[in-house]
């Protein structure tokens, strides 16, 4: 009988050992995928792709158990050889292969040249061949950046006393209302896919005070733009006992500062691959919605056409204005009109045409929506009635407030949009592993 103790011993070297000086001139074993092969007669440079990056090996026909002609791009291999210093190699070292074991071989040649620094192909082709395209180092690096944003969100909020929750994605009704819901039959009963975890995270404020979730949300909007997806990942938080919605903005600013510090400290390789300069987040300006519209209308000679919402062009101009005037990469736009916010948004006591809410713009694109919620039961029912809405389907949500709730608020960050702006892409599909939009359900 054997017992597992949680440790699996392998002779294969990890990346840290490969990069150490004490391993030089010693025999090592390494596993990886063949990323590219450069033939030089009877010698070939075989570049292995590992999770940490690319590593150079050298194969000479007379010194190894396999021929260079047996090696193909896309193979998974285990190689053994002596690691030696080589100033011209990436990382200043390479492995001279003496033994190579082919773990798997591709059935066909790769359909695209993933070893190129940048994939010179259309977005449609990249998405159709997504699992292969993501093997390109630049493509892969975008999602390491995305990893950092999610990791920082979790880590930072844990330090701030938040509890991570996981809420249902199938429900009886949407949190936001409207027609943009994916409807389905749930054991012969009508159901919808969650537009957001809004109701549940508010409920949990009454339990844990501070909660967060990272998960998918679904919007059945018939958009075909560069900024919309029908399924995206939302970084949501909700916090109780707030003094005002400004406390939420401060919390998000703290998260962004934490995230940029993490990227600078641990993701330098990806920053270099993508040639990214991290945005300024030491201080983020805020401006009222109506004031922002006036500022860009005056500076850029643009007529205000819609007094109740920001058009994409206006968002871009607001981002441009604050970059030019204050060198700010982010800007909070506050006090959105009540008619453009959900029923649970708290109206501004000073002027009920506006709400105690905000959006965060990053380089002129909205990446966050948040604000203070109505926490009083009677006020919430009055707002629902004033909107001409029905309470049917919201009984359990309303019961939460019937039995008492603290002042609270929250926000939701669109992960793909945040990543898109950070890495400098102009289409949100570039920063979604497997996008779902109006026309795409595969791969």
C-alpha cells in the first residue's frame, strides 16, 4: 500500500534552478513544448516554451539520441543535457541536449507561426484558432497581466476585511431589469442568466459586512462593438457601514495602487514583452457628471446632445481632458442622473435628479460602475413604485431590507475592459480568452 504525502519528486528542473549559477556545467532535465526550431546544418537551436517563458536548447546530430529532423514545432518533449553559459542566448545560458524524449507529437503542422514576435493575422483568425494563437508569447502575456489584476483584487480585499462569496448564475429574474437578459427554461420554469451578482452581494452585506466576488455575468445586448461582450468577468465588491460613495472610490483606488505595485514587482517580464508603461494611480481625480460634460463641451467645442448619459465619444474626451490637464490616466465621474441608474441606486439628497454613484474611466473608457445603495426598506419600495416596477420576484431581496440593513454600496469592474486598456488593445475580444459576442459561440 502506498500513501501520498502531497510531494511528488521529479528530476525535472524548475525555472528558478535553471536560472541559478550553481547549476551551470551540470546535467539537467527539462520539459516543455517546442516553440520554434532554427536549423543550422547539423546543429539546431530548439526553443522550448515553458510556463515561465522561452528557454534555448542546442541539438547536435552527433551528440544526441535523436536527429534534428525528428524534432517538430508543437512537440511536447523531455530533454536532458548540460547547461552552459552562452551570452548570445536568452537568459545567458542554454542546454546542450544529449537525450530527448518525445512525449507527444502534433498530427499536423501548426496552422500559424506562433513563434513570431507578433501574430500577423486578423482578429477573426486568432479567435477561430484561439488555443493555438494563445501560445504566442505576446498573446499569452496579456492574460498573465489579467491574472495579476484578479490576484491583486483578491489579495487586496482580503487585507481590507472582505469575505469572498460565490453567487448563483441562474436566477428567477435579473438584478438590473430590462430586456437584456438571456432567458432559459429551468426544469420547465422560466429563468435567466445573471446580469450581475447585485442582489446577492447586497444580501451578504447583512451577513459579512464586506464581500467580493469574481465571476461571469451575462448581458443579452445586441451590440457588435469593440467594447462589448455578452459574457464577461466582473470583479464585484459590496461594503457596509460606508459614510458615502466616496469611500468606495477610495477602496478602488487602493486596489489599483496594489495591482500596479504587484505588476511592477512580479510581472516585469510581461510588461517588457508588451512594452507597457503602468498608469499613474497615486491620486485619481473625480468630477461630477454634469461638470464633466460641460468641461469637454467647452474645450473641444462639442455640443451636449444627451444630458442624461455619456456617449462613448464623450467618455473618450473626458479621458483626454484629464490626461492633458492633470496627466491622469483614470478619472471618476460622479453623480450620474437617476433615470440612468438602477432602482437601488441612492438619490442625492441635495438634488434627486442625480444619484450618489460613479463610473471610473480608464483612458477614456468606462471600466467600473458603482455607488451607494438604498438601504432603507420603505425608501426602496417607494423607488420601485415610482419606477412603475413590480415587486414580484424580488420578495426575498426586499425581505433582506425589511429586517434591517446597514448603509452600504459597491461596484463592479469589467475585467476584460480593464485589461484591454492596460495592455493598449482597441478591441475587448483581444483580452477575453474565449469571447462570446453576437456572432461567436465557439471555440
